C-alpha cells in the first residue's frame, strides 16, 4: 500500500513538471512571437515614454545657439537688432531692376548669391524643426531667434512671388560674384534677378517654395494668424503653379546648372503636397500624394535627404500621420510611404542587416566628397524624428529584415553623428565654427575673411583670401562641408568642397540639435 502511494505521488509530480514545462514553452513562444511582430502593431509599454522637455544637455544647447547664429551672419538687407559686429546692411537694392524689394533673404554660402531653391529648402527644414521641437528650443531660450530667421526668409519669398505664376528664384550672378572676393556690405557688381513663369516654368523651385510657405504658415499660425494666412495663400498658388506648369527648373533656367542642378521634380511635388496637407488637412493634398506615389516616391528604395532630393523627408513626414492619426491607419498609400521611411531608418542603424556601407570607420555617414556632412546631419535629423514619432506613439521597436532594434537606437545613431560633428572624432576637431577648442579657422567665406574696416574692390580682397592668417571674423555656428570618407580634412580657404558653410546644412543641424537639446520630449500635433 505504501509503495503504491509513493509511485502515484512520483507520477503526479512528473505530470506537474510536464505541465509547467509546457506553460513555460508557451510563454517563451508568445514572447518570441510578439518580438517578431511588426513594430506597427507594437503597443508594448515597457520602453521609455517621452514627456515634457527633460534635463538640458549643455553640449547640444551651446551648439544649437551657435548654429542659429549663423543665419544672422547670412542675412541680406537692412539688418534689425544686428548682433554680429562685422556684419552690416547689404543688398539693399536687390530686386530693383524688377521693381521689387528683394533685399531680405539669406546669402547661400560663402558667396553673396541668393539661390531660391536651396534657400526654400532651408526655410522648410527650419520650419519643420520649430514645429517638432519648439518646446525644446524654448527650454533653452532659442525659439524666438529661430522664428526670427525663418520670418526673415519667408518675408523674402512673399516679395519674390508677386503674382500667381511668377516666382523670382535668384538674385545675383555667380559669374560676376564668384570672381570677386569682397564683403557683402561693399559689393558693387550688378545684381540681376532670375524668374520663372508660365512660359519658363520651374517645378522644383516653385514646389519647394510652396513647401516652405506651407510649413512656415503652421509656425506662425498662433502667434501671427494674418501672416500665417498670407503664407498659406502663397503656398497654394505656388503648388498649383508647380503642378500645372511642369518643367525642370535647371533645364529651363540653364544658369543654375553649375550650382544647384536638379535631378527631378517629383520629390518636390510630393513634399509640397505633404506640407500643404499638414497645413490645411484638406483631403485633396492627401489624395495627391496617394495618387502620385507610384509615379514619384520610389517606394522600397531608400534615398538620402538633401536640398535636391526630398523623398526621405517626405516619407518620414507622411509616416507622422500614421503614428498620430488613427483614422488614417487603413491608408495603403501612407503605409507605402511609412514602409520606405522604415527602410531608410534600417539603412542608418549600424548593426542592421541592411545598414548602408556609406560611412567612415568611425561610423560617420558620408555619401559625397562635396559638402560631405550634409547627408550625415540630414540622416541624423530624420532618425531622431522617427525615433521620437515611435516613442511618442508608445512604439518601442523596429524590425529590419527580421532583426529587432529599439527606437532609442535610432536616437543613439543621431547622437553619434552629432557628437562626431562636434569634435568626438580622430581629428579632435569640431566642424561647427566656434564650438570646442579646435574648429576650422580658414573657412571659405568672404565676410569672415575680410576685416570689417577694410575697403576693397572686387579683386584686391584676394589678399585676404591668400592670407596665411586665420579669418579675422569668426563665423560662429557655421557648419562646414566636413571630412572625406578617410576622415581627413584640410582647413583652407581654397578648399570649397570641405570648408565652405551653407545655410541648408545649418538648418539641418538646427533640427538635429533641437531634437537632442533635452533628454526627452513628446512630439505633438502640427495643427
């Protein structure tokens, strides 16, 4: 009797162990299954949830203040509340040959040309940065300077668009400007203007300017409703002009081919329509990106975000709708945009199966030998945005060909690019002028290289270009072109490829630094 009871007891424990093992296996299977699900359906709340701006990171705050200051250095026109001691009024008669006041706006780079195409991209990116990270900027008292630089630029675009199908896209002639080395305050060369119109269309620049106006209308919607409405009116007109009078701007305006040659206008049309939808929530603009996606969006093919190619930015911007607007969750067209945006993100994550090989040994994303840091900073800006979209939506992971990554790893990537740019590299050099102990001192920039009290003509200013002394004026905040793939850099005024700053690079830098300036932030509706 005792033996039988003991046998039954052992058998019972054996059955219990089998049941327990089955339960454990089921739990493991469920966990693994959940981990392998698409991040689109992941509502896991175990990860971090952003809230109001967290603690300020002084490193990024200091760099952001400098980056915004560069826009003051690049301003044309009659300067108001000028804080740059070596800058003064310039370009006051710009536009006069067309009976327009085109004195405002931004000089493009180290020269004195106002190129409308990259300037509009600068304004759009600056608007996007403010819309997403106004709370971050405000936490470090930099929101007003950002909005001021944006308005200085959009004031110019309003004047440059005097009628529905006319847009002035350039002030100054590079063939006259570039052979001279002089300060903008003393330039005496002719300042001709170039326009597009119904007979000479330029879809790219018209659409990009529409995007700039639409996004800026959201920035000023609460603080200046009348100005916002004016911007939106111009944005609608410019988009209609761009779409109805299609033509390659760099074909119809061959003068721009040497400088800002466009590779196509489909990306700008999608980009502009996307911003107009965000600004108006009118279905017609959403229908536009849905209808023309297969034609222009290159679904499934990640691209690099730049002044010439807006596709990656468009895909990330439209992804925002699926993250924050549940009523659009069934849109197959938006899903295609978001899917390609995720492919862009997977290409940036260093350990992803689809990681791009276009990066240095230190992990800096580098694509071109001309203005190399543009893709580094644009990729980092988009990665930080996408990470914040995910975390604000309580989505904490992304799947790249079956391998799972945390949303925070995208932010880590963005920080790695920012830190490299700010001096964490083998050269120990910051590529933002004025930041850190070592930064470029011989940047290719006319105003910075000539003493403020010097009187020069077109040619005698070259004695300063050829000087072996550092620039007498520090162009604080200027992001230069940056290092080559082998992580070498030459600090020389002659080195245009690596050592010339641009306003559009700085706009991207402002966006990136604004996303990192505090330890956390929850993104909100753009409306």
